[in-house]
C-alpha cells in the first residue's frame, strides 16, 4: 500500500556530498541519460582524476554475459587513453532504471567486487561515492575492499 506518507519518505534526502562530488554524480547521470539503451547501456560512471579532469563511461552489456564491461572500467579506460593519467581522486556509478520502472530515478550504485579491485589497483587512495542511509556518501576504496586479493603471501 502506498499513501502520501510513503511518497514523502521516498523523497531524496539532501546530499552530503561536496559540490565537486555532486558534479561528478551529475556527470555520470548525464552520460547514461545520453547513451541509455535497455539491456545494453544501463549504468553510467564518472571519475575525476587527481589532475581534476573528469571522464565518463557507460556500461557495455553483452549477449555473452561474461564479456560485459562495467561503466567504471570504461571511464578509467577513457582517462588512460585520452589523458594518459590514472590517479583517481573520486569515482561514481549510477544506474538508469528500465522503462517499466519509469517512476524511479537514476540513482548512485555501489561498484561491483571486480570494479573495487580495479579501482584499488589504479589508486589505493581513491574515494568512491556509494549509496548511504541518507543519500550518497564518499568513502575510501579501502573501506569497500578489506583484505584485498594479493599474490604476496601474508600481505
Ligand atoms: Zn563493476
């Protein structure tokens, strides 16, 4: 059952993000708004390099599921290809709802486990914007990946 109270509760909480981090979310939203295709491009990502440059990417879904590439990886690939830089200050991914969820907004999503590894590999001090209890928050990649995989023993 939904009533006026439910609607009030689903209202987005005021963002706790800095202006720069909010701009990054907006860049990711713009990227997926522009390129959204049902079942093919559903997630957008934006990353800010330590130099301040911003790069975006969208997810590449594939008929063969394991060939799919996350939006974060595409954004990082863009940054390295175009700017030749890979120091990540902050990164965020957002999901575009499918057509049957028209009333839902584009929202911040957590990076998948593989992307957590990828982000950490390129910048262990990167910050990641993730969903928080009262709207998106920025956390360190290390907080999202305790006990990261390592080939070194006891490391
Ligand atoms: Zn991922």
